[in-house]
C-alpha cells in the first residue's frame, strides 16, 4: 500500500512539473509584453543604444506578428517562443546585466579603496580601485556614445562586459589576497596564544602540589617522595 501511495505521489508530482513547464499562448504573450517593456526601458536608460534596440524590437515584432497569425496552437506557441528568444538574444540580455555588474564593481572598488592592510596590500588595492574607476568611467562613456546598429551594439557590449569582468577579477584578487593575509595572521596569532598558554600551564604544573597515588597524601611540588608513605613522585599503584 505504501509503495502504491508513493507511486501515485510521484506520478502527480511529475504531472505537475510538466504542466508548470508547458508553454502556453497566454504565457508567451505575458513574456513578450515583459520583454518589450524591458527593451524600451534599456533604450531609455542607454539612449545611445536605442537605435540598435529599436532595430531588434522591430525585427522581433515582425516575427511575433507572424506567430499570432498561425492557427495551429502548438506551432503558434513555438513561433511566439522563438520571437521571445529573438528579442532578448545576444547583446540585449548582456546589456540588461551591465548595470548589476557595474554596481558590483563599484561596491568592490569602494571596499578596495578603504582596505586596511600592510603597505603592499594597500598599494595593490589603491591601484585596483583606480583601475576599476577608470573602467567604470570608460564603460559609461561607451554606452552613452552607443551604437547605430545591432552589429556595432554586439561588439560594444561584448567589449564592455569583458572590461567589467577584467576589472572585477583584479579587485577580487586584491580583496582575496588581503583576506588570506588576515586569516594567516589570525592563525599565527592563535598558534602563538596556544603556545603561550601551554607554556604557562606547564609552568604552573611544575610548581603545583602533587598527590600520592598510593596513599592520597598531598605533597609539595619539590618533594620527590611521599611524606606519608615514602612512595616516589609519579609512582603508579
């Protein structure tokens, strides 16, 4: 009975997943509206890129309009999905992610610029922070200048993304190096503290009274034999 219940549960779970992942005309329509809104927003954010974005939107809309004229639902959904993929393909999706990448780089640059460490770490952080700022300025200017067509936009956005990634890696390397130095120092300090504590414990043990294991009498630390029974210090029963 338990196996039957598990099989039924697995079947309905699979059915639910398939249903959730299945594409529909309504779902593709909502996705299209969201994609169009996103492309228009990118054009407003990066006016220099608007000609290339408008060209992409126009080409994709033609595909979308053609899809809406298809009577067979399955074929229609496939054509609509193709239009949705086309509108966001290539430079559009990459451009959509540029702002988040720049925000991360700005945050990392601030961390590097304010980093406290040894002199070599501070110098490396200062240079990485300066290079990151130059990259940010260059990217913003490049995007402001924009592109007139999709081919130019693809080349420009690819270069922008590569520049941001290079600057981010440089800053991350400095921050990770400083973090490792801090961790190594903490480990060395802990080892030194442990060594000092052990030495202190040994020192205390050397002057501590000891108890005879034969008769249980307490004896002074410098006594070599029990004052009561004469057993040697450290002797075992």
